[in-house]
C-alpha cells in the first residue's frame, strides 16, 4: 500500500485543530506532520500515544481492538475517531463500528 495522506480535524467549538501527515502502512513510518491550531508538542504526544493503544473506546461505552494502528488503516481510523477527530481523505471511508446490543439488565 502506498503512503496514505491522513487529515484529522477536531472541530471543537472553542479550539479548532487540524493535523495532517503521511503514513506508510507497510513500514509504520509517519512523515510530514503538520498541525494547525494545535501545539506541535501535543500533536507529537498524540502520535506517540496512538502508537501504544490497542483498543478504541467509543461513547457508547464499548471497546474495540485496534492492533498495530500504524500498520492497519482501520485501527488508526478507529483510534482517531474514538478520540474525537473527524477524518478526511482516504481514511474517511472507514466508519466507526456500530454499537452492539447491551446485555440484558445493562444500563446505558
């Protein structure tokens, strides 16, 4: 798979942020990180944090496995989506998982 250009936008009402980078899913290498409205140190910390995550937690209180996020597009997309980022470009075709049914007696 060739390099993929990732555009992630956080459309928070008070602080709008944008993060763009290229990722090679064969090697797991990220290059060309550009940020807008976001502290570069925070963006770098976010990138390092994404590399160590193996589960995506969504608001409906269900977790989904995300193995090797820098080598699997779906894992990276789910992690970014679960952290509140809106995706544009190639990864925008990947949608969050649909919430499963809660077990009997569970309170949502």
